[in-house]
C-alpha cells in the first residue's frame, strides 16, 4: 500500500496535473474539457487514466486482503485467549 501511495504521490504532480492543465478548463467549481475530441485522442492522457485506474484497483485488492488477514488474526487471538 505504501508503494501505491508513493507512485500516486509521484504521478500526481509530474503527470496528472500537467495533463489536467493541458486539457481541462476550470471555472469556479466546474471543470470541462477544452477540446473533448483531442482529449480522447491523447494517448498520454488515456495511458495516465488507465495507469491510475489500475493503481486504484490494486490498492483496493490489497486493502481487502489485509482486512481479511486482520480478521483471521483477530479470530486466532480470540481463540487463543479462550
């Protein structure tokens, strides 16, 4: 999980922010693509979305595994205490 966070922390300022600034217009709380068709054709932007999505999926999977392992350890401890 620390590795995922480290990657996200590196990816955000180095890749996400520049691509966001390149393609997205922010007005108040509203963000809209400047050129939607260009955005859909930007391989770097699409790769970044895919990479971030995969990081999130991996992180979620790891969190579920750790949660399950923690529950198993708690049961073992409870059984040992009985």
